[in-house]
C-alpha cells in the first residue's frame, strides 16, 4: 500500500476522500500554514520544504502504523458476529449496524448523526437511545479488546484497545 502525498491546505477535499477510504496520507504543509489536526493513525504531516529523505521516513512510519493497525482490525460478518482474532461476540441488529458504521471508518471519528442514521435508517429515536446502544455495544466488544471512544463534540471512534479480563463467578 502506498502513502498518498496531499498538499495542505490546497487538497483538503482529497484528504477527506482518502481518509474516508482508509488510505494512508502524508500532508505536505506550506511553510506559512498552520498544521491541521490529524484525523487518524493513517495520517502524518511534514512542513515544506522538506528533504526527500524526511518525506520517505514519514511515509515509512505511516506504513508501519498502518500494517500494525490493519492486522488488528475486527471483522463484522453479515450475521452480526464480530470477530477479532480467534475471539467473537454476537451483536443484536441495531448494535451491528452501529458497529458497521464505526468499522467503515475504523480509527476515525464517526459523527453522532451519521451513527444514528446507520443504527436507525427509518429515523433515529431520541438522543438517549443512541447513548444507551453505544454503552451496550462498548460492554459487548470490550472483552475482544475493541473500544469505542467518545470524541467530545464530534462523535465516536472505534479502535483496538486492551482486552478486559472477564471473570465470571460460579
């Protein structure tokens, strides 16, 4: 997989499109421009002018992160079963649709509105319904080492975390 070189801020739309596709990106920032906030671990930036060696080093670092990240990516099958390595958990239909939307943008932020539209295509119920389902989903997927993080004022982000040890009492 190659790293796309994106001129910032001229190619902001291209950056957004590449991020949506999960493509690794190196933002080449004009000397007089402020650095943007990185949206996921598939992205990095370097200020121009930069040597080809520096640019290649950044690209290599992005690819190393991408390789580690994509090998840990969970998979949701059509039956609502989330698989992560040899572990799995079955999800109810609404939670499976929510997780599918988060997996489509694994490692990136999904807005509350987009998540609600995914969970309830015919029209989302109240704000609390989304919160309750995200809470339940968090609990179901935690033993697999997958976490949903809240990104304040923006939405939710799905990523690999640490598996929780679940101890059941007899």
